[in-house]
C-alpha cells in the first residue's frame, strides 16, 4: 500500500564559520521551541583517560562533553556536527540527557540563519572557586551577550 504521507525533513542545521568562534551551527530553516535538533555524538571515554589521550595526540579536549562523574563524550572522535555548537551565556538551545545520551533541543523559536548555542556550564568545583579573573583566563567567553559572564565556567 502506498502512503500519501510526506516525509518530514528533520535536517535543521548546517556548519559554517561563526562570528563568535571558529565554526558554528546555524539553522537551515525555522526551528520551533522544544524541537530535538541533534544528538551529541562521539567516543565515550573514561574521564581519567583524557589527560593521557591528550598527551598521545588522540584528542585536543576541545569537543568533550561530560556525561557523568566517570565518563565523557569526545566529539572529536566519532563525533557529528553537534560538536560545532558554540557556547553562549544567553543560549537558544539546551542539552537534555536520555539514557545517558545527550540531545540538543531548541529552548525558543529559532529563525532560519540564526546561530545555535548552548551554555557549556564548564567547571569542576575547584574551578568554580577561582576568581573571575582566573576563570576568564582559563576559559574565556566570546559570546558577547548582554549578560555574558566572560567565562565558560558556570
């Protein structure tokens, strides 16, 4: 039996140069609030192995997302376009975890051509205890939003 139901195009994003930093993710078409945009993919790594992986040249640690206290996802290895989402202190997207899998969702209606961002919320408890000056030096923020905290550390 032939179906008359059209297939919905769920490809919402494209990657291109960002005015914020390096590459960024942009809306190919309008994205309604609450839409699941993409899964954050990459190799699952024990966090304790990341320093030695860095020394061995297996990663730069640029695209690492924390899953839990022991595990992270390295989007640089086996990753997808989700790794190119830039940080913003005033994001239009957020990350939700389902069965230990991160997905990026639209927090608001997003217009075609807009860059997509989520708040990286970096920082261990030790890093959060640093002064603002130290946090800005360690992980500076370039988002330029009106409420920018000047650092990626939450």
